[in-house]
C-alpha cells in the first residue's frame, strides 16, 4: 500500500504528536511512546497561517502558546495543522466538535497498519466506512490525504453536519473518493445496505469500518464527568448533543455495532471503533464472546496525557500481527486474544532446512527475500494422522492457511496471516520447530 508522506513531529501544547506512519500493528504500538514527547512549532505554524498567528502569545521566556479554552484558537490550530501537514482546507462550525488532529491521525495510521498486516496488496484500492463522520469529515479527509488509494463512504444522522461535510469534501476536491450518506434511522448504527443503494456504489466489500461514537448517555452525564475531573480539561469541548450523546452511551452504541455487524460478515473485512472509557472495554469483550467472535484486537492510542482505545473485530480469516503485546498496558495484554505471532531460536542452517522440509511436506511457498518466506497450506500434510495414512488429511479450513516466516539473526518468527482455526496454525508451528530442533541436534 502507498505510504503516507514523511512528516515531522508536531504537537499541541498538550503533547499531541503527529507520528511517522508505521508499517504494521506492532510498529504502530512501538511508536506510541513518542506520543508523550512534546514539540512546539507554534511559531512555524503562525508563519504560514494568518488566522492562527492572531491567537499565538508569548510567555515571559518567549515560548509561544495559545489559550486552549478559546474555541476559536483551538479551531485555528486545527486549521493550521491540516493546511501545513496535509494541504487540507476545512470549515468547522464553532458549535460542532473540533477534532484534535494527532488523535484522529493515529486512528487512521492504526487502520493502515492493520491493512498491511492482513496483506492488502500494494496500491490496491481501499474502501472504508466512517460511521458518524461529523461536520469536519475529518477521518475520510485525513485518510485520503495520507493514502492516495483510499476511498470512503461517510455516514451521519445529522443533515446539517453532512451539509458542512459536503462543503469540506468539495473544498478539497475529493468528491470522487468520499461519498456521503444520511442515516435517517438513529436506531441503526451500520447503515451499510441503505448507504450502498443510495450512493449507487458498486462496492461489494469494504476493507474496514471505523467509528468515533458519542461517549455519553445525557447532558447531565457530561456535566458530571466534567465536575469529577481533578484538573480542568486541557482544551475546550465544542461538541453538540448529537455528537456527544447517544442511547446507552458508547457502550450501547458499540454493542449495537457488534450485533449489527453479524448481518455484514461478507461486506466488511474489519469492523473497528474508538473507545473513550476504559470501563467500556470489558463489557465489549463480553459481547464479542457472547457472539462467538474470536478474531479481534484492542489497541491503545496515546496522545499526551490522554489515552483512547480502538477495538476491532472480524468474521474473516485475516489475522493481524498483534505482536509485542508485552509493551502494552498489562490489562490490554489480558484483554487481547492469543498472539498470532510465534518465534524461537534457530541455527544458521534453519532457513535451508525449512525449505527442504516444506518440499517434503508438499507445501507451497514463495521466497520474498533471503530472510522472508510466505507459506500457503491448502491441507494438513504434517500431523501424525496424515503421515500414518500416507496421504494428506483434508483440512477443516474453509480457506487456505497463509503464514509469513522471517529470519533475523538466530530468531525465526512465524506470523499467522490467514486462516480460520488456530489449532492448525499451532500444529504446523510445533511440527516445524521440533523438526528443526532434531536436525540441529544431528549436526
């Protein structure tokens, strides 16, 4: 897939940072530590954006700052970042959410890393759905500005927000890549069928669905949350009720998404949603287990002092890497499923021995480089039962199993990329590891 252009690190006064786009989910997770660092380029932004310049002040030491409690100043900062970093021009009404760019960009980068992990071919058109796109239409605009092969279907229940979003799409000449749809039934979270018919898109399968749902149940809950904070919020919140409030809050909204997603198992490869409250995650995990959805991932988005999470689930055989989970918060390691990546120490001769073993097992493979091999197993040829029978055993898989194998020094890593059943992957891994150990012992 085309990479987003390299961009320097840039942050707000709260430490929000634009990060270099990662290639995979494990790389995405490792870049999160950079989010705590702070880079102040307000002077540089002020030089290129007149409106923002009018809000920049200097403290006694000459350090530039803005008043983050002033909605016009916060909006001007967003305008300046979007223009300088992405060449995007937006109009955001003061009574709607003003999206913090680094946080929104992190979500887009996470999705890009997910698509790389599940093997979306380089340059292939990517189609995403943005649920509740809002007046700014920020996610589709950022996605299209970052990745030239991305396209979006963006939905919202607010006619007023979609009118502003339409103007923003036209202002940036992206009408051919971003398609808008008004969902007239607030009880439906995934208006995929109606949107496809109304927009006449000839898309049979979307690569991902994304959503940043309303957090709260009522205006009273918003006020209570504000009063319970030990410190004042770092930036003013300008969201209206439609953007901030929904029946059941974010727990109710995402739960409905999970239930509705079972109608679209073949229409969307990965469903995802932002999660703002840590307490929501355990409930959503229970819902996934009740629905018998075992292919899921939970990742954190760290920006400055704020942590959000993204939960994703899929009915497809695509298996994201979900590696390096030891770098995550302990509770995330417990919530995520077993890793789809395994590794072990091997001898220098292991690569050639592995190729000989694959030939013996009659398993097809391609050598992507001297250190990378992609294996495709259409049936079980390695278990004891298959060997006793003298022929291969038909696999219970409805899809071929794909595994990427990489050698780095004395470490061999296997990533389960594609397949429906974990036991088949683990049995192959154990067979290969034990075979290589036996061969090494004979040397």
